């Protein structure tokens, strides 16, 4: 009997069939139909201030590690989501922005959260630099990866399931995506985003996701989000990517649906995973924001890699 394969809330969405993957990766290149832009410069960097981020009585903060990786401090508890601190991921994709700190310099964590098993979110080199007693929170059936590597406290969550790692309340929420780490494990582990709450503050990290109707439900269940960390890159070409990733304008619409106070864009400026330049996503998102005069400019927070945002 085969292992359970997970699916999205919309069961019509499935990972790209082999024929589509072959067309995008091979055939369109050979025939000249695929236009891959030069990556261009990556996201700018800033020296991280870990002292303020990690102090027990310090302010509530988020620090961007680049791509989809963040360090956070809520109520004196330091946590990380999808940290990737490697020059290459999967042995293929080169990093185009600074690495703000070495994996071994990550602070003591109350929890490590991993949204799904793709290499640009679960980076072995970064994770294996952590002590084995750090509490891990992952979607269903991803825990075995960590247990095999000696991590002792691993919690697997289903969508809408919550665990408390004092003082953090951590909820896995749905995403429209998929999982695969090898050719043989497609959708054998779940994927999702996280809402992290403590001391009256809350942040939403969407993981990887396409635009989908459940953003409305996430906003309804968590009506006071201080920040929505939304992916805005890896969308070209649309015929191949829009069932798995949002483009910048879709991320803007998701932000409005969620009703969060601030949008912190991620999944841009680091690795050229698809055909657009790595900084095109943030440029398009800023253009979209300017086209919406009803949105105060300070609701979009464009961080440099290593820069932090205080949650007030």
C-alpha cells in the first residue's frame, strides 16, 4: 500500500506533469521559445542587529535573511522560518544577494519553522548547523527528515492545527503549492504557511503559494495580523508557474484580502528560480502599490537582506 499523497484544497491543482516540465526546462530552450532574462543585481544587504533581535525584553521584530527566510522575536522568543544561508541551493541555483550571517551564527531559537520540503525553503546546510535540541515545527510527514538527522523535538502539524512553544502560538495554515525533494516523494509531505502569535502580535508567513481563495479564511481567522510575509517571485512564464506561485500584483491582492497592517515581500532578490530577473518582482510590486492611492506607502515594507522591522 502506497503512502498518502497530499493535495490542495482545490483538488484540481496538481504538480506540473512531466510533459510541461520537459517543455519548460528543455524543449522551449532548444526551440528558442523560452526567454531567460539575465538575473541582474540581487537584493541589497544590511548588517544585521542581532543584539536587539535576541534580547529577552527587546522589541518585537522581524529580520529578513533573504529569499523566504526570517528571524523573528515576539515576546522575547526568537524563532526562524525557512532560513536559507547557502551560496547555492540544490547544487544549482546561485545566490545573488548577501548572506547576512553564517548558519552557525544563528541565535538560540525557541522554534524553527519550515513551510515545506523544497530546497529553497528547507536548506540542509543551514538546518544542520543548529543544535539538535531546537524545537522544530513542520507540516505533516516532513518530521522524519529532521528525526533522521538527530533533532529530538519535532512537531508535525496539519492545516489549521496549532502548537504552543511558550510564548509562541504557532498555526499551520493552508497554501496552494506542492512538495517534492526527490523524484520519488512528490506530495508525500504536506506544505503550508505559518501564523505566529505572542504578546498581542501576530505575523503570517505564507511559505510558497499561488493566489487562492483561502486567503480570505486566513484573514477571517486571524484578523489582526501585524505583517503578512508574502512571496512575490518565481512567476515566469505564467503558463507554467501561476498554479504554484503568485506574481507581485497577485501578492498585492492577497494582502488586501488578508487585511494585514503591512506587507513584507519575500521570495525575491536571491535565487533566479524562474525566468524573470531577481529584482523585477519588487519593482512590479512597488508599481502596483503606487497605482493604489488608497494604500499608505508605509504599508509596504521593503527590507534589505539583514534589515529588521519593528512590530509596533
